[in-house]
C-alpha cells in the first residue's frame, strides 16, 4: 500500500510499504479521508521525536476492511471515525476516568494515549491498523459525510475540551488566544458551553474572519492593540475563562493576565523550552486562579457524542477545509500547511 513515511528531519514522502494485518483486538481500516495536524509538522521538523520509518498522521475516517479476533459488533464495509487518542479502556488511566492518559505505548514514550503516528504507524496511508478497536471504532451515521466528521478526531475534540476543562458556564466571558484550527474549535466550544461573550485573538486577518464566522462575538488583532487591556475593558475587569491554544510564553502570559480573580486558564498549547509564570500575572498566588491542561479526548464514545453534535446541526466545521489534495501530493500539502500559505487552515487528503 501507499503510506506517508517519516525518514528523518525534513525527510518525508509517500512510499510503498507492507499492508497491515489485524491482530487480536485490532482492526484494519481503509482510509477514505485524512489530514495534516500541527503535530505532524513538529515531527517533520525534528521537534518531536518518532522513529524513522514510521507512517505519520492521526486524524482519519474510513471503512472497516478486516476485524481481528475478539472485536465484536462491527462488520467489514462499515464507515467509522477513529479518534487521534486510542484508549484501551482497561488500564489505570482509563478506568480512573482519564482515557486520554491511557498507558504509554512501547518504544518512544507516547503522550498519553496518542499512538497512531507516534508509537505505531499512523493514518496518512491507504490502510491503518487500529489498536483496541472495540474501544475506538465509532460508526458514522449514514447522513454524515467524511468531511463533516474528520475534524472531530482531533482538533474539534481538543478545542471543545478547552472550554469543557475550563468549566465554561452559561453567561461566562471567554477569550481564546490563537485562532488556528484548534483555537477556532475552542471558540466554537465556548459558544456550545453557553458563554455569553467569546473573544478571539490572533494576528492573521483570515483567521480572525473565520473566528467571527464560527461564533466569536469580538475579534482582536494583537498586532495593533493591547489585547489584555481591551479584554479587561470589554469585560469590566477580566474573563471567567481564558483558553490558550498556541503554546508560547506570550500567549500563556496574556491569557493569565486576562483573567478575573477566580478565573480559569485552560491550556491546550504544546510548549517547548521554559515556561515562566510572572508573579504579578499570577496575583502572587493569591488570585484564586486555576490552571488546567488537557490532552485531546478520544475513544468511540467521545467520537459518538461529537458526531451527534454535528448531526444535530449545532456545529459545522467543513469551512475549515481550505485545500484538498490526493495522498500522492501530500508533500505539497505539508509545505502549504507548515508555511501557512494561501490562507490555509486544514487540508483534506484522499488516498
């Protein structure tokens, strides 16, 4: 089969590889649509370590091709969504209610339950082997198209979780720092959770425009204004929840400074280097602030619930697909996506 294989820093391309087979508890899914995540770009740049020879990618929808022993209730030919996080459902993390922190994969340590495209071959390919299939194959309702559900596998689940973990309540004021794909989904999530004021912050006009289309009440361009001061002016002192969706010192600190006393900073960004916590922004530890972090929730029940939100027409994420490619042209897609050219948000890739 054809697969997108990582060979080293800045070395990635489509190759012929052996088609996988299903072992006990596993399934083989024929991929019908996939995409590129910012984490895949970090892998390509050598900023996140994976083994050379790995097939990358962790967001996909497809059709069941083969079921291994022990997988019941499914059949070949069934359309399924598989989350980027594939919990086993049986380990200490899963049974404690933290499925995203499912036991680490073998070899290079996984971040929680992230295996596909990390510790095992991923989904930017014609076929993929899905681990713990019983816990991770979510049947797709017939009326939903691939593009309507693909982004639920990762960025929507992650973005929505920023609002969920932040405890957004009806009537809350929320600011979301960075309006990339995950930040845009956090903006949608804040609205879904009942926020009465959602503020989107970015420095890209196309992304700010999309934030408005997806439900932000106000958008702020950090390039030409003091965003923290404007957030405090708009809210009369600060937001109830600030969601950080980029992973930089600047956005983290700005989010913290935007909070009301007793507010929550919900962090979705992936940080590198040293992250500092200025004592004044933290109210010297006396502000009753709460800082929470979240890894993308996965598993079939999470995917089912998100698909129900789409089926009920509460959200439509298809506008985020700005470009489309065939698998054979995925290197071109990586260049476009990683360089943020031509107003790209997400790319849809068909094997």
